[in-house]
C-alpha cells in the first residue's frame, strides 16, 4: 500500500466501486518515487478544497493496476505516475509524469468545475 493519506484503490473491485460511488474521481497510479510523491502531496492538499472530487491512489506495480495501465488514454505513457480523471465513470483526462498543483487544478476546474 502506498504511504499517503489518500483513499487507496487496492483492486479492480475497489476501482469499480469508487467510480460507481463518486461522480468525479482523480486516481494517481504510481510508486513512492520522486515523480509521484509531489502529485500525491498536491492531491492531499487539494482534497480539502475540492469536496466534489474523490482523490485516490493505486500502486502501479499491483496486478490490478492494469485497469489503469491498459487504458487507451495511457498506452503511450512512459513516465510515472499515471493520473486518470473520471467523470461519471468515464475517463475525461489522463496525464503522466510529475504535475504541479496549478496543472492539477486547471484540469479539475475544466472537467469537474471550480471548487
């Protein structure tokens, strides 16, 4: 399990339940590495501001992470983390590599509305 304060997605079943229970979801699929940690930290900070978005993480090396790794939107990605934004259970945006808080809030505002 990743060492974050985010909701942990541990299986494909958890993933499906999370998307079913929440209209707006951001999942960061990665490791505890230098490109991923800043994204987790930004998500933890934004969680209090964006109450209408569910923030979660998933371990990239987990077999069940194929649910994210194999998304068409992520196929060309080469760096971690893979960050996927879902609205109504559908992928609306996917990014790769380190993201600054401003980049994340721009995506959140565009796809889920402002806080």
